[in-house]
């Protein structure tokens, strides 16, 4: 189905690769004006060259509240409004608890959880004005915790909890909150893992199934955003057919 998002303005974090990149391209293809936010601006510039429609490149660190505020401000200054926020920026640095590098825990919590909270807090006044949509990219790890993925799962469980509380706060004011929980997706996410054994395990798991493509998740995001204003798709769980857990 072809969806139309003409006159909508979207801000997508973590847009330099994977799900964020695919989502930004899908939103632009549907007619939205899209602000793409990430730290790697060279990749954002390459995305902007691929995309149809108007793209705003924003060098953004979601762990820095000042950087987040600048991203939202520049988006609204450029396009005059904000209708959609897609919180996608994330890290997965899995390892056993025993012997873990706890600085990796801090990085995941700051990026995955606090970063999405900062974006919501900053963008929410504009989204209330537009009766917009907030899309929170979570994970199947936000439903079931796994050994060696405890902190990553904790951040995703946290996103789910925050999102449900947020939904209850804003739904009667016309703002829709959507949680998207992908299973195994073929992205560079697993390459962030520094623990050799866990990295090898993740690669083996990926090779054992037909993984999702980032475009598959982007299609789910686009579906939720494009629904009529009175329809709130609050949760989408999407796994590879071959993924049993």
C-alpha cells in the first residue's frame, strides 16, 4: 500500500544507518519533510542525496540535552512544525555481567533510554501542537531478557515502560505513541559488541535465519504513522519468521 504523508514533518534519530536510515527514506518517499539526526554527518549527507523530497541534516548526540534541543529547534525553524518523532538511536554492547566494562552500560543507558527521553521531553510541546506521533524503536529484548544482554534489555524494557506512561499522559490530547519491537534485523548493531564471544554468538545467530531487513521495520513504522488520526497503533512486534524467541 502507498501511504501519503504530504505536509508532515518528521525527525528521525539514529538515521545514519540501519532502521533509522530506512525509516527516513521511507518517510521522505511518502512525502514527508524529514530531519535526520545522528553523529555521523557524512552518512546523513549521503542519505540526503538518495532521498526524494526535502531532508535536513542535523549533527546530533542524543546523550547531550543541548544537542537534542538544537536538533528540535533547527527542525521547527526550517519546516515550521514537527509532526512525527522517531526515536531510533541505540547501541547494543552485550556481555556477561561478571567482568563487564561498566562504561558500556552507561553508554547504552545514556543513548538508548535517556536519549529517547530527552528527545520526547524536548519535542513534546511541538507534537502536542500538531497532535503528532511519537515512534519509539524498542526490541524483542524489551519483552524478554536474555543472558549477556541484561543491560541492553533493561534499556528496552525502560523504553516500553516510559512509552506506556507517556501514552497515558498524551493520548487524550491527540498525540499517538507507538512502540515498535523488532526481532533480529540485519544492521550494524551487532558490530558494536566488543565481547568476542558474544559477537561470535550474534553473528552465528544472524547466519542461522532469514533476518529482517531495515526496510521491513521502516514499513511497520510508516504503517503506524499513516493511520487516520483517530486510530492509534500503539505496539508493533515484528520478528523474522525463523526467530523462535
